[in-house]
């Protein structure tokens, strides 16, 4: 989250988005929908995930200090649900994923934002994925600890095995990939395992990591920054090969403050953005990217 730094950038991006038209990103992806407004109350939209139980719905949420609520939206940005996550607190929710669990399909929420890298209470939440008509779900909390001290992690993905992974933002330290060693243990603080160092020098400005997503098949992982997407073959990334198969420039999309990403098996990519400054609506955009 970098709201205070983005007011002028948000205005410029909003003007770009208003120009309309479908443009390529320069790496083979096509913009199918550019910055449709999200509904009121999602000015700080952060992560996004495609529902597995409610066709055509995407789950998103606000970040730090908001209510413990997930919002269901269509790709047009229209709200279809507002669901309280009972048993959870939104200290700094940064990303959301959908993955398997004993009840079938669950939401995994990363309460792992930590701008100053001082938190000792980072956690993941898991709750049954809401179905149509639900107004509340109950979450389990899984406290996590980074092995070399606190980290700011805004990116979460979950593989078809149900194993969660976090990617650190890179502002104060390296960009690193961590996994939660299965099984998940509610209420027990678990030390994450480092899988790979993606960028030992860390990142600055627009290249800070803000979200990640695994395709439902588990074949692909995408990691996003404020201005780009990096696509990785899952097997390669998990064995430590951090070279992306494809990098996509998001500048033509015109997001005010790009935050969330959700990857579908057909190559569609959903992007969510904060509004960029107070009372300016967040947005949702759609790309279509060839994945081979």
C-alpha cells in the first residue's frame, strides 16, 4: 500500500484510461477491458481471486484497517455480494486466493502487509468460499513467521495441493518466495520456508511486488508489480529458476495504482487497482495473454 505517494500518478492514469480502445501491451497480451470502476467502498481494492463455486464472480477486498469483508464482483465491476469473514481481523489484508480445502473450495487471505517490516502477528486466514446468497463465512487463522525476521508480503498464491506461497514486496529487502509447509495448522505459529530469491537487490518504485496468482491448473504463476506482470512456469519457479517465461508491461492499461491479479487457465488475467487517492474509485481490468 502506497496511497500517499500516488495522487498525481492516479490522475494521469485515469486520464489515460478514459481514452478508450483496445491496445496490446507489447508482449502479446491484449487489453479486453480497461479500468472499469469498482463499486463504492472498494477505493482501496487490493487482491483479487476467481471464484471456483460461483461462476463469473471474483473476490476482492480492501487493505489495511478495513472491515474483514470480501466483496464479490463481476468482471464488469458490478457488486454481487458482500460477505463478512467472521473470526478474522483486517490489520493489513493484501491478497486473496482460492484453493482447495476439506469443504471443497476455500478463500485464503494474506494478512501479511508490513510496510515497516516490524509485525510479529502476520497470518493467513482460510474460510469456505461463499456461495450465492451467503452473508458470512467463518475463518481459521494460521499465524506465520518469516525465518530471517519480519517481511512485507503483499502477494499470495495457492497451488492445487492447497499449499500457500507468499512473495515479498522488495522495498526493504530482497524479493523472496516462501511456502507454508503443509499441513496447515490453525492457531499455531509456523515458520515459512524460503523457496527462492527472485531479486536479491530488492525493488523500488513501480517494480515493487503487489500480488500473485496461480492458474487453477497450477501450471502457471503470475507475479505482478505496479506496472508489470511476470509469468513463470510453476515447476521452474519452485525449483529455484526465477527467470520469467514472459514479462508484460501494464502501463497501457492505465491503472491508478495497480494492486491485484487473478490468472485463469484460458489466459485471461484480471487486474484490480486502488483508486490512487481518497474517494476515487478502484478499478478492474482484463487482459488476454497467450500461455504456452
